[in-house]
C-alpha cells in the first residue's frame, strides 16, 4: 500500500502519519521532516531548501522529488509507505507516479484530512515551530489553496481519494483513517 496523507498545513498529517506507519508497520516519509533534517545538517539540499521553508513557500519540485526518490530507494517501499506532505503540486504527483511505476507500484490511497481554517491557524500558532508565525502560516495556507488543493480532483478522478474528518481526539481521527485504508 502506498498511502498519501493529504490536507492543509496543521491538519494533523504528521501525528497521524506516525501512528499509521507504526500500526501498519510501514515506512513514514515526511518531506517537511526531511527538509528540516537537511537544513540542520547543512547538506546541499538543506542549503537550497532553507529560504523556502523559512518563508512558507514550496521547495522547487525537482529538489523535492529527488529527496523523495532517494528516501524511497534507500528504505524500500515494498512493505508500504505513508507519504506525509508529498505530493503538494501536480508536477510532484506526476513525479511520484514515475518513481513508483519504476518500482511496479502505484498510489493506492489518498486520505484527505479535513479541518476548518480557523482551527488550523489556532493549532499552528500553538505549535510554535520556526515557520509557524502568522505571516508564514498565511503563506502556507495560500500555497495550499493554489498549488496543493487541486490535487484532490486529480486523485478523486482516479478513485483513490478518501475524505476523513480531521476534528476530534488523535485516537478518534486515527481510527477513522485506519478504516478508510482497510
Ligand atoms: P511540513 O512539515 O509538511 O508542514 O512542511 C514544512 C515546509 O517544508 C513547507 O512549508 C515547505 O517549505 C517544505 N516542504 C515540505 N514538503 C514539501 C513538498 N512536498 N514540496 C515543496 N516543499 C515542501
């Protein structure tokens, strides 16, 4: 199974991806975490990514696809993979198809976590990560609307999209996600 956890920033993708990956024994790949690690370690990719991440803008698609391809090839995805924060653009979705088809695999489920924007903004401000200031949050929500939300239609047309209500306790939401992928 290749599961994409999809939704706006602050919707709870990271928390839920971690739980789901543990429950199903799958590899959890978060591009946000990968970029934060690369920035901390000052790798080549980290140097490129820093200004985008700091400003709440998307890291260029080719750089992002490369980090995903390397991680998938290093860890292997034959036991399944939970993608968290990727893809975020149409070009990334197509790059993902190309990477997976090279491994004879395909996206099997896209879980679309839905939470209203007021709740999301409150959650992000409370989280207090470096890119969680009000200005940067607004940029990230705008980027989500313009670049990422159109992928809902893309995956709906393929019949792999599942909407999951993202409000409730962590346990309630993870139970909903689990039943959406089983
Ligand atoms: P996240 O942890 O998913 O909220 O991502 C934090 C930041 O990392 C984003 O605001 C982007 O700057 C960058 N990032 C994460 N995933 C992607 C992606 N798929 N494409 C481009 N940039 C990304």
